[in-house]
């Protein structure tokens, strides 16, 4: 199908379904028509599974499951609020996404979805399970003629988003590798187990700081970058000590910090979880080349907020 044909088909689909929406009688027809007429799958009945049995404390059924693209669908009737909890047969209160998550957890690991969609015939809420605590993307049926392409991941095993994530992953891994190699050369005994252990921890902490300043965890874009730049502009030899001080502060709850802590350090939040726990790691001196790599290539020229949690873990383990 051409883009013009898809757009026209999406408009026809939206018009046809705008006044329909019975959960029991319309759900399968709705999804079969969407996959066939708008997304171009010739035999959608061979592509999507309906009412797949899943065993919880009782037997339940998944409304829609597309194994090849790792999509799970929880369909509700027209007019139902997709964000509100619904009482289940076992008495629990779950919204449609939480209900779908429970189904997902009961599937074999290899069959668990990358995407969960909740739908009420008027709106699609799309949850990316690489970011399970993130907000869902919303597509309204009335906007489908101009936004149909956002549902392409339903039928493409490797969507544009996944391709982008793979590209970002490669770039992030390359940056971590360059930092690792440059820092390794500064250790007095780069082949010792203690030095390699320290370097791994140092790289993990640096990558977290780069991610935190882009993802808003530090409360300001380029906050880590600006802290290091200010020190390096004065004397690059002071960067090592500046990092030691920063790591210590990041491991301190606000109420336990000195009242006389300098403002640039006091502005950083407490990072719970032990990443910056007071471990006596060896940190080498930073050269001008390493600082430039950190500030320009790894900070200014790369957006770490694009990294999903799964990819971030991969980057952190890169060395």
C-alpha cells in the first residue's frame, strides 16, 4: 500500500468505527479490519490471536496477542476510561494496563510483550515495556488518518523505533568504550584486578551522570557537564578530585550533608540505591583529551535520555 492509500484506508476505518464499540461482538472485527485494511496484512486472521487462554489463579483469556511483533492487546468497550481501575472477577481493582501486565507475567518469558495496547474503540494507549513506568502514548481513533503510521510497530518485527534504539545503543556503546580505553591508560597498573574493578565502577558512575543530566534526574540539562567544565577550565588536574567530591555528595541524603557544602555540589540530588556507595575505588587523573571526550562527545553531542533502561544496562556493562 502507498502512503496515500493507507491514509485513505485509515480515514474510512475511523468513520466506520466511530459509532461502534461493543467489547464482545466488535473487538475481533475491529482489530482484523485495522490490521488488514490500514496496516496492509493480507491474512490478519493468521497474524493475530484472540482469546488466548492464560492461567492465573483462574483461567482468563487475552483479548489479542501478536506473537511475531510482541504485542498484547486489552480491549474494552466504547466509552470506558482506560486509566481507571475495574473490579476483576477475583475482587481486585486493576486498570486495563495492569490487567494486561498480569496476563503478560503469566506467559512464558519468550512470549512476553514488548508492547501493551489498551483500547476502548475511541483511543489506543500504547505502553512500551522497555519503559514500564513511563506514560503511554495515545492515539485517538478520530486522528488515525494522520497518525496511522504510529501503529506500524504492530506489523513490523523491527519498527522504526526499534531501529532507532539499536542505532543509539551502538553509539552509546562506542562512547563508553572510548572513555574506558582512555581512562585505562591513566592507571598506574592498568592490568591489575583492583584497577580494572575500579575502572568498571567509574565508567558506570560516569554513564549514570550523563544519563541523569539528560533524563532530568539531576534537575537540569548539562548539570554534570557544567560542573566538570567549570573545574576543568580552571585546572584539568582538579577534575579527579571534583569527581571524588561529587560521588560522595550523590551518596549523601540532603539532611546529612554539611551546611557549608559549596552550592554547585549541594545542587545535586541524593541518588538512592548504592551506586555511589562509599567504596574505596581508584580514580586516575583526567587528561585534557579525556575531559574533552566526556564534555563534548559524551555529553554535548549525545542525548542519553534516548536510552531505554534495557539498553542503558547494556551500556553500563560494556567494558
